[in-house]
């Protein structure tokens, strides 16, 4: 038995990029790379025949009846491909399907509801960590700066300013992304 060809890509898709991630996976399958699994920011593919397959992501968060949730998608022809950080990956053969049949959401409100789940379960904890952990530590650096040597102060200042800048840029990106999606879904 021959070993199947495999490929791993590393792409960063943030919370509001779930549609772009589905489009990327669809494109990869159309050129002969079937999603095998996702781990963090890595997508693992196995070589296949190019097919017209559509990939979609849903965010179920902490679904208490997970097996029933997966079965519901299977009943509508969707194959479950994996789960990462609350996002479930589904694929379906798109030959002969209408645009509506290639969607996992029945209406724009369902998409907005999913976005709310993402914000409540992913963005809110990050904000809490930011306000309870990062900002107080930055304050302590400023308050205690007189008692520290310059190299320690410089190291901590650069470290916390870097984390602060990363958090702020991720939040801005996510807020803008969610606003664009909300506008798209409500038009």
C-alpha cells in the first residue's frame, strides 16, 4: 500500500475570517488537496482527486448535545472534518447544488447569532484577561520603575508594550471584521 502524499500549510485565520478559511479549504480541495485535520494555525491535507467540494465552518461553542449537532449536519449531507477552538469544519460535494444548499446557515440571522456566540465565548475572555492581567501589570511597571535597574525595566516595558500592541491590533482587526460581516449579513 502506498503512502498518501500529505501537505501542511500554516495560515492564520482570526475569528472574523471563518468565511475566508472555508474559501481557502474549498480552493485547496479543488486543486487536489483534501483537508485531513486542522490544528491551531496549521491545515493538514492529503492528496486527492480535484473535486467540487465546499467547506464551511460553524461555531458551536460548548454545545451540550454535540453528537446530535454533528448528526444534524450529516443528515443534510455535510461531512464533519474536525474541530478547533470551538469551530467545527464541514465539507460537502457541491456538484449540482444551489447557492442556498452550499450554506450551512438558513438565513442571515443564523450567521449573526453565530457571531454573537463567538464574541461572547472568545472575545469576552480575552478582554477580561486584558483588563485584569495586562493593564495592571503595565501599571505596576510604571509604579515600580524607580526600584528596578534599567535593563529589567526596558525588558519588561518592551515585553508588555508588545503584548499590549498585539492585543489591541487583534481586537481592532476582529471588531472591524465583525462589523463588515454584520453589514454583509444585514443587507
